[in-house]
């Protein structure tokens, strides 16, 4: 019935804002059209700035949308909004949703929690070193 393939559906590393309590992660997913032709509308939010942090917490990552249409990369002019985009066999849309804002100062985050975030792939080692000074 639906000639689409989800090539990826995963948590989005480094998308949650830094803080004593890290913001929740966004997700990233890619969808490929397997047959026929389709038309798509994209109606997202948070394309300019991610959700803000509070009490010293960092902002979450903003939404990121890109499409591979006939072997060319297309990014909607308004970032997260477009309509009537023609999708052909093999075309792929990749969506990376925003992460939540962090709460509290990043320097107050428990070192064990930071290590666990890196181990689980929630935060990259590079980001942890830059943000939390570990």
C-alpha cells in the first residue's frame, strides 16, 4: 500500500541542550520512495532556533530537513516548510527533529551521567568535552 522505506529512524546525537539535566533528544529519520510518484508537504517548526534552555541550560538543536531529489540535494527555502514537492522513485527525505532545551548549568551535571550520555550515544565525546569540560 505504501511504497516507502524508512532507511533510518534513530535518536539524534547531540540534539538535547546541555544542562544539569540534559534536554531530551530529537530523532532523525530518512524515507525513500520505492515506486511511483508522490507529492509531499513539509510543515515543521524550530528551523531557526531550537527550544531554549532554562536557568543556564543550553538550547536544543533546531530542526534540519534535506531531500535528495534526482541525485541533487534540496533544502526547503523556508527551512522547515514547503509544499507540493514532487518525489520520484529513489528520492529520499531526511528529517532531524529538534532536541529539548537543557535545565540548569551544564557544569553542575553529574560526571557519571555525562559518561553514560557518551556511552549510550546521546552526546558525542567531542561535545561532552567542549560543553562539560570532561
